[in-house]
């Protein structure tokens, strides 16, 4: 794979390629052209070729792409050939919903610990994993080579806990707290901020825009 800088837009499209190729594999598809893939994904064939050329291309002129090979190669690019140890910080409704989503394990993200401050939740189990008191988290992270922490906690606590996790050796943070988390203490920690309300508001905008367009047409 090339060492050149890859744009964020390309990186964000890679999981979509991986997902669609996985669907093709389940349907026993052996090969596919960029044109055929573009119709399924709603991305131009030219864009697909440009994206994949960032990593070596993978296709053959006159043949297209071998589905299984491309699926496996994109999985390697995404780092899915190795297992990632995951903990969840915050065992409320969202934290428990994520813990119960077993498909993460199919991608190599293995949930190993859940932590919370609420004494009513501590000691409960989710999919066989006991919720531990957050006071035990530092020792656990330092002694279990945890890769990723998922934060489903209030924004007032997210910044401190994010920085603590950075100091304790975490490699990545998947942040669902309603604040853009920027870990200050370690340049080695990667943060992915997820704002569910932003996605919902985008949906609201598109619904509203469609409604306005239909109203204009009806007035003509």
C-alpha cells in the first residue's frame, strides 16, 4: 500500500466498499466491474477506480475486480485482519445497546469490559460481561492491552476521561458524547467523534427540503 496521504473522504468510503463487497460475497458473486459496483453503491465508476488506485488498484482491465480478493484487501487496509480489544465507558441505554450489537465481533472488535459510575449498574452483566466500577478502569486498561474505548457518557465527563484513557495507553476512542473530543496528552491516540443528533438533523433537513420542493411543484 502506498504511503501517500489519503483523503478523509476516501477513507470514509472504504467501509462502504467493504460492506457492499461482503454482500456480493454472500450472494456468491466472483467478480464485478467498477461500472456494476457504481450502480449498486451510487458512486461513479471513475470515483471507485480513483479511490482504489490510492492503494494499488486491485483490478484487471477487461476483468474488473475479484470480489473476494478486493474484500480481503480492503479489510487489511481497514486493519480488520487483527482483533481489537474494546471497552465501553458508560453502561446506560446507548452503552448497553452497543454492547449487545454482536456484529462488531464479526469485524474483529471484541468487547472485553464495561465500566460505569452508577452503583445500580455495577455488577450487572451484558452479554456475559460484568459491568465494573469506573474506579477499576485505570488498572484494567493498563494491564489488558485495550485498543479502543467507546464513550457513551455525558460531555462534562468525556474530556477528562478521554485524556485519562490517553495517559493509560489506549489507542483509539470512539466518542458518542455530545462534544468534539480532542485528546491533548498523546498524539498517538485516534479519536472518532460520532454525533447521532447531527445525523438526525441532516435527515430532518432533507425531509424538509423534499417537502418544500413538492410544495413548489404543486403550486406550478
